[in-house]
């Protein structure tokens, strides 16, 4: 495991990197509008106004339960959990209405593949949603790894998920990079012994705050990531 990087300067990438694993929401895809639309319908059904769209967007990477916490702050976790199946059903119905890759992601993935690197997805998102999104994006045949939030009994920041991603891709952790936009991503990657990247092009970029959490690199654009990977 590399020492924690507390500076803005990216740590040099070692030779021998073969695999790049990505978080999904807020890293590869802008899913916020579709998640907000489902939350608005749920709030309407429950007879209340939905939370501000900007607040929802900044909370997307924390997951569906966090979004329900924004909409229903007075409910305890068990009560919010009871609303989760309906929320996910509503979200699934409009799953790819406006969800798109962030600007520059398509080119990034092409550069990764052209450099002979493998790439995959490790997300906390439920499997039935992740599978549908991957198929909708046309990424299925291009992936070397796909780990969803219910693939294992644990989720990020537990390193088991990214370790499984490495295993699926046929890579040792020291040969892989994990890219995400949440502190759980960096924690999971570091615990697994991987190089980590915190991205500033998704929802965190909207806040004006600089992510980091001790990641080996904090990068502003997908092109910056491709350059750092020497892809």
C-alpha cells in the first residue's frame, strides 16, 4: 500500500499498471437528474415537496439511502429503508432517461483501451440497476470487471469489492487503479493496496470543494486521468 498523499500533486504512477476500475455514479456517469426525478415522484406520493435539486446532486454519490435522508430527514433508518424499494422501482422506470457519461469519459475509455489497459466498474449501486445501465451504455463487452453493491455481502469502503474487481480483471491490486468521487472509494482502494484517484469533474466539482481524502491523485478532467495513466 502506498503512503497517503496529502498534496495536490499527483503521485507518480508506477510501471506495470494493467487495470483501471471505476466507481459509477458521479465518476463515469451523470445519473443525478434521473435519481432526482424518481425522488420527486416518491415525495409527491408521500405528500411532501422534494428537496432542492442541487442538494440531491451533491448527495448522489452517497447512495439512495442518503437521498432518502434528504427527502425524509425526520424518519429513522428503518422507516427510510421501507421506502427504498419503491424509490428504486421509480428510478428503474426512468433509469436512462437523461443519464449520460460525463464529458470526456467516452474518449477516456477509448484511450485506456488503445493503451492495452483493462477497465471495469465497482459500484455500491444495486445489481439490477447496474446491469441495466451497463447494457444501456453498450459497455458490457468492453468490461473486464463488474461488481455491484449486492454482489458481495459487503460494500465500499470495505476493500472486498475492489479486490473482487481486480480478481475478475485478472490483476493484482498493485497493478490496478481505483477511480472514484467519494471518500469511500479512496478508503476501499487504499485498503486493497491499489493506487487511487479522486475525481473533481462530477458532483463534488459542483460544490467548489476539492476532493482528496489522501488519494494518490486528484484530477479535474477525464483527459487528465488519461494523461496520468499514460494512456
